[in-house]
């Protein structure tokens, strides 16, 4: 590879790396986590068999939102997406419990939240988890990590690799 090709690769890598926006990805991921967890709670409360699809949906929503706004290449985008996805699944599980209690007691979910302590809510968030839940959560994490990172062409991957080797 001659010096001119190396320079073009370095410029391409610098351009790709400068387009990353971790702050936007974190903010988008946080909003997506909350929205997807609420949707998880509503969907699973209505159709109990759909928790696997709802969990995978959390990962997809988080990954797409972080990938679209963050345009990430670095590993930190995938790690953040994984953390958000597990958090979203735990919150979704909590929202299912809250929705079930609210429906059973004929009250609003806000009343259920106000009438219970944080320790009770924390126990509810992991209560009733089984191996199948964890399998679907793994699928959700995989989807989030995959979608949170920007897909690169072969030449872009080469440019990034060469740029990282230079440092």
C-alpha cells in the first residue's frame, strides 16, 4: 500500500470516527428503554405468551435507536445497548407485575407504584424469572448489540483497522 492509499484510508477512518455521537446514542437508548419497557409490560400483560417477542422487541428498539442516532463504531455502543436492554427487560417485567396488580385491584398503575416501597418493586422486577426468560433476554441483547453498531463496508472496516494499528 503506497502513501497516498494510506492517507485516503486514514482520512476515511477519521471521518467515520468523527461521525460517532455517543451522547445522542445514550439519550436515544434511555428513551427507547423506557418506552420499550412500558410496551413490554402492556403486551405481556394482555398476551402472556408473547414475552419472548416483547423482550426481543426491546433489544430491537434500543439497538435501532442507538444505531440511528449514534452511528457508532466503537465497542462502547454495543456495551451500552446491552446494559439498556437488560435494564429494559427488568423494567418490563416490573411493569407486567404492576399492570397485573392494577388490573386485579381495579386501580391505576400509578396507585400501585405509590402504595409500594422500592424494595418491593425491586423484588417484583426479578420475581418469576425462568430460564426461558433469560434465553429471550439473551436474544434481545444480541439484537441490541448488533443493531447499535454501524455496519461498515469492507473498505471502511479496513480503513478503521489500519487507523487503529497506526496508534
